[in-house]
């Protein structure tokens, strides 16, 4: 079972990377805001309990992919490359979850808004 702390990091980075991609917000500032907001903290607590099948190592791997996206965002300004990077993270989550994007935070909506395709979104 993955810890609250690692889930908080994952949720905060997904939101920050999404907003940087779609709205052009400051990535680090968005990350800090999401990491401190009550809704993100509550969701991290919920998923750390509800999604007990995700191991610490699996969620840390997702976090590592998100941090790689962050690094690419800094070096590559392309909105398309940013979107593709986030979609590839979602693809990995879907593959690791039996072909379905789990109902975590606003992931379903983010997935759709980024126009990620080719996989099942929630069931």
C-alpha cells in the first residue's frame, strides 16, 4: 500500500503539470499550491487507503515519470510534447490498473481535456 505522502506528490504534480500545459501557469508555484490545498490532501488520504493494491514502488514509479515530465517541461516549451508526456503517464497507470484509469482526483477529466486516447477511462 502506497503512503499518503507519495500520493500527495503524485496528485500535486499531475495537477500542476496539467495547468502548466493548458493554462501556462508557473509550474513550481502550481505544484506548491496543490500540495498545500485541502482538497488535494484529502484526496491523497483517500487514495492511499482505497487504492491499497498500488504498492509504494508503483506509485513512486508514477512520481518518477511525472518528475521526468516536469524536467522535459522545463527544457521543451512545446505544448504538444507536454501533453504527450502526461498522456504517457496516464497510459502507464491504465496499463497497470487492468486497462482502466482509476477514479482518482480529477484524472478522468484531465485525461479527456488532454485528448489522451486509446484506452478505457473509468468503469
